[in-house]
């Protein structure tokens, strides 16, 4: 039988067993719980003790189903939630392969043994597009603390060279940090450099040597683009590809079925200005960063036509002509 000290732990040990071995499809009998207590913890108890301790756990707020066996109904994270979190880590380009594997292992502990078996394949995380920067998690923590403390940060910013390695650019960047955001598989710092009046973006996986300075951050309202605060969903919709600069209204001609792609990129804050029932063409207006729209329009060139602003239309025409020259035989 268990000792006095172990008896006090019995309900927590039963909870651990329910977490690891039970779910709606894998209910445990009292006898199975008794066997697992003996096998895993070298503890003996009787059926009445199992039931009483489970009732105690229910009184403590744990949702345990007792119909035709026992299983834990409510967990810190449901399987679907865990799957989304693990996939987010798996496909993140910000983490190194080692960091991703370690984080996935930690997330797996929130599920039971049946969930872990289902995601065993994720240990082979792809590494070709992952960063080699081992300081990423430290950098994220430093930025997070700086934002909380409203302090500036200093760091070195790197870039990839022909050897496919990260190289220090050789100068310090002092930045007012405001927000960390995820876009296209990368993690960015949204901030401001004192001598400029606009927003700057920095890939966090390219930052090294990050330190918090004992200098107060510039108030967000003193940055032109952020003077009315940061509406993050709106900001992200207007800044595809994380380009700096002002957002402008852009008129685009496209087919009706292109609206699905427009919503994916720019959100639902787009306006249909006209529709041609004969051709199926529509003209829509979106608000987008000027430079980002330039590259987006090149990407979707076969499917859309930029009508306004005129100077953007002209730059696109010139760029397309230069591209065409390169592909002439």
C-alpha cells in the first residue's frame, strides 16, 4: 500500500494517468488505472480510492467523464489546437531546425500518447528554408521585454551572402520597437529609427546581438504612419511583403473570380467600383503600400491590370518591358 506521503499525491498521479492514457476513444476502467499506478509509480491502491480521488479531482474543477469508464474531457490544449500550433512551428522559417524540433517536443507533452503517435512524422522538420541564426529566441525575448518596458533596442542586422551564410553588415541599428508581427513565414519587428518619421521592418531571424538600451522609446504618436495608433489587421493588409512607406488607393481591373485572391491579400476592406456583365470584368479599389503593390501587381500580372495611380501603372509598364527584353531570344 502507499505511504502517507504518497497518499496525498494519489489524485495528481491519477490525473497524470488520465492525461496520458485517456480520451473519448480510450476510456480507462478502475482496474486499468490501478494497474498503471502500479506500473508507472509503484503504487498500490483499491478501487474505492480510485473513485474517491477522481471525484476529488472533479470537485477541483477537472472535467472527467465517468460514463462507462473514465477519461479527461477538457485539456489545456485540444488536439486540433495542438495540431495548429505544431504546424505553425513546423512551417516557420524563423526557427532553426533544432529549435523547431525542441519546441514541437514540448508541445507534444500537452497531448496524450495517442496524439503523439499521430504527429510522430513531424520530427523530420524541413531545414532548407530555415534560419541558421541561433539567437532568434533570445532576440524575441529581448524585443518583448523592450516593448513592455518602453525602451529602445540596439542590434546588428545581417544579410545572406553568395556563400548562403548570414553576414554582419558592420553597423549598429538603434530602433524604437513597437510590435512583433508574423508574415509569409517570417517574424518581423515593426519599429522606427529616430532620424526617420516612418515605420521600418526588420526580419528578426537576421538580427543578432540585441540589447535593451536605457533610453525611452519614441512615442508611437510621433511616427507619421502611427499617429492614430496601430490597427494591426489593417496595417498588415496594406503592407504586403513588409515594405515601408505610405499606403495609397489603387484601382485594379480583374475577373470576378480574382476577388478571392484579393481578399486573401488585402482583407475584406476592398470596394467594387464597377462591373462589366458582358466581359465579367470588375474594377476594385484597394488600399496598399505603393512599393508592395508594385511587386504584387508583377506577381499577379496575367490576372490583373492596375489602372490607377497613373505613375504606378507607368512604372509597371516599364518594368514589364525590361523583363520582356531579357527573355528575347
